[in-house]
C-alpha cells in the first residue's frame, strides 16, 4: 500500500484548471461529476490512450459516497502501538503466516535470491493488508479512484491512478465493472495501487498475467520488487527489540537521529534477544510509547516501510510482526505513561502549531512530525525528551 491514501497524509490540493475538453476547460477536481469524468476521457486521449477504450472504460463509473466516508474516518490510527499491535497480531495470524511460508517456500526462496527481501517482511504485509488474501475489499476500484480524484482533498494522488488503471484495462488485467479492492483503490493480496502494479507487477506463476487478487506468487513477487525499488537493502535487519539504559540521552532518540550500532552499544543499548546488527550500520532508537514503553532499534530498511505506508503505528507493527515471523518473541510492553486521547492530541497539536511547529495537520494522530515537535518542546521545558506526549506536557504548554 505504497504512500497509502488510507492514511493521514496531507497532500497538496490541485485546484487549477486544465484545458482540452470540448467547449471549454475541465476542473482538476470537484464540480459536476459527469463533467469531471468527461475531462478524464479527454485527458486519457491526450495521454495516448485509444478514445474508444477510454470511453468504454469510464462508461459506467459512479461516484461512491462510501469511499469519502471511509476516507474521513481513520480513527484506527489514533491507537497507540501496544493497542494497535495487539489488535492486529493474533496467534491465528502467526499460525497462518507460518503455514503460508511453508506452502510458498519455493516462491519465498526465489524472492530472497532475486530481491533480497526476507520472507518475514512479506508475510507481515500480506497478513496485515488482507489476512493472506482473505479480505481484499469489496469496493469497485474504478469508482473509488475516480471518486477520490474528484474529491478536492488529494486529487494529485488519485487522478494519475485512474490512467494507470486504464492501462491495466487495455492489457486485459483490469475489469472496470468487476475489479474490486480497498476503498482507496488498492488491489490484490498485498494492496497495491494501479501505478505500482504497472511499475512493479511480476508474473510470479508464469501464466502470462499479473493478477494480484488471485495469485499469491504474483502478489508476493510484485511486493518484493516494489520494496527493492523503494530502497530495501538485502541481508540487513529492519527492526529489533532492545533494552535501553535509564541514563540514555532521550534527546538523541527518534527516527530523525541516528548513530552507528557500535556507538549505541557503547551507550549501553543491547539486544533483548540475540545480538545487535552490524556495528557499522546506522540505526535509530525508536520508542513508540516513550522511554518507559517498548524499545526498538530501527535500521535503514525500516525507513522503506514509510514508502509503503505513512503511519508510524502501522509500520512499526508491520516491522515488528515481520520479526515475529522470523522467530522474535513477544515484545516487552514495560510500563509506559498514559498517552493522550484523540481530543487531547488535537489540543496538543493546536498548541504546537501556534508555537510554529509543523505537525502535519490537526488530526489527533501522533505522526512523526508531531513527535518531533513534542521532543523539541520537551527539551525546551526540561522534560524527558522521549517524543511521547503526556498530560504533563499538554498542561505545561
């Protein structure tokens, strides 16, 4: 789910006009839906698509209000890491993952040789995105994409996806009436947007088509190719649970701070199980719920997760689940301080914004920008700078 539109990502609005429709200009977003679709047809032809194919492709498209409702309701990402991960990671999912690892062992072997992506990483995405293909979404994909392109919140993200879907249609790999998926237009067992399917789709089962809905080999090979293209580094770790010393300088933790693994070790950081990664690797100490909560070392590969999905809680859960598939134990929750409610988080973001911090929007979600602003204010106020917002910080601000 690269740069997943189902997440709280702030995109620029494309509100300009583009010429080309008969009799005048068509809006880049908003306005009459029928006129908007006519503009898409015109643009498709200018992009080199066959006029008849574009007309047939868009003939039955409908605006879907349920897509907009889903786009506006994303409270799941207001949950903290412990709550979110416990809700998503069950023994049943772990068991199913291990069964699928055995079932597709040859496919995973080929992936690891070709792309250098560990099977645990792909199993985790496969599990969280669609429960190993069982729950792929029942929204009409074309309706979802055109509805979100018409909506003026993020048209720059979705409009190009409509034309990518048209290309898939021309190749025989997309049915505008029957192709279904997530409300945000992602398709298949690992939930990829049409443009990513065009760029990274792999015929993993050799049938001459890239069918991410019905073919697990196609889906897994395509996901691995995409991760490699996003910068995945072969044979390197991504996330590891650690034990941290009580006297660690909290101002040096967070994904915007990094040290060599050997330097973290000299400061007293150690692996909870096994040993730390190679000493010359850069890594960041990640405390998703502050200095008293779970603690991880995030390696360079961890940053690739944000190209797939931009929620810190989601990517930390996905990365942690990948380690579970490869033998890591259940993380130590420790005893984090209570976090803020959604309304309290919005109040905090408003206070941070008034102080000049870019928090990425007043959405009640603890994203990386809000975490960085929290750490800056914790330093200013003489509080432990662990990036975890508490009621004490809210009161002080």
